[in-house]
């Protein structure tokens, strides 16, 4: 199967996105939760209608990152193993279906065992009636016995078969033609790999992609209007279009892409509205997604922020040189040259330094933001971006006699660094205390 990957970062992962076959198949749905990247496990859902059985096919997606598993050397490579169990319970707590898979992962490069870019994606499905359900996923590392759990409660609504209706929105990481061997990702003539984290953006990643189905129902309508809107978290419109969809079959499948060139990093809502005769609304579906980083969008709309972020690792001379470029094309070439000068493996597809830098920016934005301040701009965020994950964090929450504070220790790489952050106003804004470079301090552990 030849997949079309949405963005260069995803192309890097093409070798590790595996089409795993579930132990049992069945059904439809919607909803999802979005945990911290460092926990390394994402879970999401989408609901689809099965006209043949008049049931809902609840598709359950999960995405597992390598860095949460324990790898061991074996046969010239590295091996990890895990067990995944997904259970579906009805509103009374009774288990009505389940899925179990044991999986062994082999990699040749030791860097992939701790990579925060290397992941596997899988899905299974359950055929269900309308109603309220709880989906619980438990993943157990077979070597370390560590367990990670996710659970979500959701309500599956009846797909009224009289009028045309919409499926849920499935965000897409990659597509391709179906292979001779059936895959859990197959939808008609298209194989659709879900974007479980619902995150878009990255080096070369310039589109948000999604898949929907339109169900004709029993109405004699031959076509419908599909209206698509993207709004920011504050509600301002960032994108809108409308097209006509012909309803020749019981199920009309649509894969669509929207450019991210005008979307700054942040949270968005994708809304799809189905309209019939006289512009009457027939159905509506909405789903959240996040733009993590789009170099193109920031270069077009906020070059100042691009330079501010890069100033965390660039010299003042490099920033001054980048400021000289005024046109979009010149800025693109200058930024590419900047990263090329820091590429530890020139000639390969991945620039590991750039990938790790933007991973840290994304992590900082997720974990160290407060109020409307971006996490990368906070003291903890800037420290994390410069130095990476601390080797040890001493966390002291609020008490009657002191303000909350944290101490970050770095003791690998040949030198010891210690950073102390205090939340003076108890508002989540942890400020870095002197010395700001973390040096010339004694370990206190």
C-alpha cells in the first residue's frame, strides 16, 4: 500500500505506522480524549453508520509512542512488547465487547527506542446500537510491567435513515489506495490512517486532513451542500468553503484537505454542516484539532514570533541576519539554511536538531502556559527548550508558609545545572530565580 502522508514529519514515520489487524471487528462512533505527549498514548474515536446492519460502527483509534516502552537489545536490534486491551461497557457498567492484542516491536536504531517522533497507530471497531457507552483502554508494557490507561464516556446517537446524514469527522494522518490484503484502515477504495492526536503542523506539514461519510437515507435528494468552517478557540472564523456532493450511492465518502498557511499555532474547531433544499440544515458535526507548528503560517503572519522562538538557540548575529529578509520566499530559504547549519546528519530526510527543538516548543506550550501566555515564553518553557527534560524535578506545592516552587536538576552531559522556579502569585507563572544560567550551584539531592 502506498500512503499519502500529510507533511514531511509524517513521511519520516511511514516506516513505523503499522497496519495491525484487530482480534475482532465490529462497529462505529465519536468523541475522544487528548493526554499529555509525555505519557505517550493517544486515544480517539469516530462514529460511522452501517446501512446494511442499521448499526453504528464505533471506530476506536490509539497511537503509541516508542519512548514509553522498555526496549532490550536482541539479535542486533532492540525489542519491546506490550499488551493492549480495549473494553466497551454499556451505561450500567456491563462489558459488552472487547479487543485484545499482544504486539512485539523491533527497531534497528537505538535512537528510535527513546524517540518522541516514533510511534505506531492502530484501530479497531465495535458494532453497537445507539446509546451511552464507556470505552476503556489499558496498555501494559510486557518488560517493565508499566500500565497506562485511558477511558472515555460517549453517547452514540441514532443515524435517522430518512434524511441525508453525516458521519463523525475522522482526522487523517495518511491515505492511500487499498491493498490486496484487507486492512483495518480500509474505507471503500481508500485506506485512511487516523491522526489520533488531532495535531497538525511541523516542518513541511502544511495541511489539516479529514474524512467524512454522507449517508443518502431514503430521501429522493440527489445532491447536498457540504459547508466547512474552521474557527479559532475564541470563535473567529479562519476558513470557510462550500461544495456540492452528489448522492449516487447509499454512502458517499469524502477525503478533504485544508491548507494551514493562514492558521497560527493554537486550538481550532472544524465544523461540517450538511444542507439540503432551500439551504435547510440537515446535519452538523464538529471536532477540535490543534495546529502545533506551521513554519509557513508563522513566516507569513508572524515572522517576529519565529525569530523570538529561534532566539532561544540562535546567536544575536544569526537573528540580525534573519531580520534582513523581508519577502516570504527569502525568509523560507534563510530559515532552511539556519536549520541546515545545525543538521547533525546532512543528506538524510530528518533534521534531528530541528525535530527535537520543535518537539520541545510543543511540549512547553502544552505544559507551561498560563492564562493566555504561550508556554514557550514562560521561564520553565524557555529552560525546557534550551536544556531538554530535567534529570530530576523536586516539586513543592503550596503550603501555609511558602509559595509553590520547583527545582530542576540536570546532572548528565558532564556538568551539573540547577534551576529554581517560584510561583510568587500562585497563578501558575513560575519565575526563574538567580542564577539564571543554572551554574555554580551545589546539588541538593
